[in-house]
C-alpha cells in the first residue's frame, strides 16, 4: 500500500495541527496555573493545591509561555483552516481529514485560547 503525495500532505498537516494545538494548550496551562486555574477550580469546589508546584516552575517563564502558546495556537488554527479548506474543495469524493479530528482540534484550540486569555488576565 502506497501513500500518494496528497495523502502524505494531509497526514503531515494533521500531525502538525495536533502537535501545535497540544503545545499551545500545554503552554496556556502553564500560564494559567498560577492564578486563573486555582480560582476557577476552587469556585467549582475542586482542590487546586496540586497547581502550586506547576505555578512555581512556570512563573519565571510566563512571558515566554504566553508567546509560545499564542504562536502554537495560531499555527494550529492556520493548519486547521487549511484542512477545512481542502475538505470543502475536495467535495464528497475527495480524501480529507476526518470531521471528528477537525472538531476535536477546534475544541482544543478554543480551550487553549481560553486558558491563555485567563492566564494573561488574572495575573
């Protein structure tokens, strides 16, 4: 079984979008771990004591994590947009990234953007 160049491009684009989205979420989580997440978790009735260790490690790198999170989420959004555009252009007969994967990526990008905004706002 061989993979043609179109399928290989879609596979690389999907992997890149997944990697950038996960990287953006991780950076946003690090930024939000000092102030925003403990406030939200405590308001929801959950313990936030475990975030103290993460906050101590990530606090000196807050600005770097903000930039990395922003760039990663923007790159993931760009790749998701390109996947969506190729899915629309391909029609029903074309091979494209599965719809469930695009939906999961969209939810991840929105979650990362919210975490990033909360981490930026509550410090």
